[in-house]
C-alpha cells in the first residue's frame, strides 16, 4: 500500500503534542485543580476565568467535569468551587507510600510532647524537600507549615539536612540557580552554603534561624533506612523564643534521638 503524506498548508507550522487542544484542556484542568487545592476558600467561576484568562463557559465546563469525578466540590448555596474529597483521599494514599511515615508518627508525637513544639517530618521527592506530616505543639499560635509544603534546600533546616546527608548531586542542583533571599539572614552565597552544610554534616543536625521567616527557627536531624541512606528528616519548629538559634542540649538531644529511633525502626544499625 502506498504511503500517503499529508500536505502542509503554506506558511503553517506543524502543531506539536504540547500545543494540541487535548493537551491544553488537560493543562487547564490540572491548573484549576492546583489552584483550588491551594486555596483556603471556595472560588467562583468569574474569579477563575479572570485569573486564567479564559471564558467563563470554558472554566465552567472544566469544573463540571472535575465535579463529576469527585475531584472538585461545588457548594450548593454559593455555587462556588473547592477541592473535592477525592483529592484528599488520593493525597493520603500517596503519603502512605512513603513507608517511614506511619513508622515515624509515634516518635513525632513523643518529640512534640517532650519539646512542646510542632514536630515535622520531611522526605526528598524529585529533588525537593516536601513536608509529609506536621504535629502541632502546645503553643496558642500554631505553626503555619502544612503537609505538602515544599521547603527550600538552602534556607530551611530540613533542606540543609537533605543537602548534608542526601544525594551528592543535590548541592549541584541547588546551586544551579540563584538562591532566593527570604530574609536578610538567608544564606545565599554558594561558599557560605557549602560551609554551613559541612558543619551540619559534622554535627548531625541543622538549624535555620530567621532564614525563611523572621522570628522562626527549625531544628532538624536526618532519618536513615536499613542501608544507611538518607530518607528524610524529623524536626521541631517554631518561634525563635522557643527554638533558639543555638538550641539547648536537651532540645538537640530530643530531636536527634527521635531521628535515631525512627531510623532504627527502618533497620538502620547506626554508623
């Protein structure tokens, strides 16, 4: 059978897969999902249409398809939209795939109770440090970080632990782009960051006083698996009044011991 080749119209550019209508439809749906999932309040069609520079009819069609499958919920009274229960269910299932999350919860609760501060657990996901769990402390004002938050490698205690004990190429990836200045205390020079990470590697824990938010600090220690490989970090975080730039020995001990207990449950035998 002869091979038939479609003729191109003069002056037209072949459409790539990335430019196809189907891809554009999927992209818009995913962007809508991400927007709704990151919002604490429901959002109306008109607001989303303005934000995404699309017609209200287009936004409405996408939202209704997402509602049909349970990914988005439409409020009966206001007709506004919010993230649906299916997103929560899928997120919980994905979190449980990190096998050390269920193992770590008991020791996280113990760490929170010992220190009175919020306890957090992180893992490295596609070269990004992601918070897996947050157990709030006894403070009147709760810590703002939530599960799913991505933390900067150079500016956070969790991120510094990842740079110190994670894959060697992580530092190269971190320094491949300009380091964001969060506060005047953020370490943004490659040389300064490398010196800091060397210190973290030597002492076995990291702090990040005032480096992301003024008045906030974190104290983190690495978690290892049976092969001695870094899998994440456990930390306490909160006001610098309660988690000082130079943490007291008992606070350091509480965090490093929690990390050690979680590591041993994962089969780590120590160094």
